[in-house]
């Protein structure tokens, strides 16, 4: 019987782009926001909190429509580590979308983007961990929502890179 790990979500995608191009899509806050669906107030810097606003993705109209009800909502992260062309990570409050709820006292999950060369392509692995610390009343819903969300995000970055091969 397979083991179910309820504390972590992991998605892997092989992208038809060199590592330097994938790195830019992941580590530049403006470009990240274009495919992810957020407009940040500044650049990513290690050990630094950053605010933004949910803004529907430019990579896929269907996903943009799903993000539309959340447009303008505050989006807060704390950038964790930046290891050029290898690893980018940040912390956030998972599925923190209910209006009027203060999530600031809750633990955060950690999102890690890891890049590896695979022939002429780049393997991107996205891992979100720390769900076992989330309050029980929110844990299952946040885990389920983010599992689906990360599935969409790996599609979005692939579409973004295909459309912006620069």
C-alpha cells in the first residue's frame, strides 16, 4: 500500500528551456507574478517579507478566471533562500483566502523551487511542506486546495516559458 504523506506536496515538471531561463521565471518577482498570478511590491530578497496583490495569471485564461474572485487580495510571503540557478524558497500561509481572517498567528508552510539540468531541458521540482503545523480545522482544506493549485502552477510556468522563450 502506498504511503501518503500529509505534510508535503511535491510536483515535478521538465521544462523545455535552459536552467537560466527557468531560473529567471522563478526568481524575478515581476516575471514570477505574471505566470503565478500575483503582483509584488518589490524584488525577491533572502530573509525578506514581501507583499503583493493577487492578479490573474497571464499564462492561461481558464486559470485567470479561477483567480478572478481573489483579485486584489493581499498576498504575503517571506522569501527564505535564493541560491542562483539552483534553489528559490519562500514561506506563506497556505490557502489564506478567506476575507476578514487574520492568518498572521498561524505557522507558515515552506515552498521550495529546485532546478536541475536534464539534457537540454530543466527539471523543476516544487515542494510545499509544513502542513502538519497548520491548525487542524484548516489543514485538510489547505492541503487539498494547494495540491490542485501546484498542479496548475506547473502547467502555468510551462505555458509562460513557451510563450516567452526570451
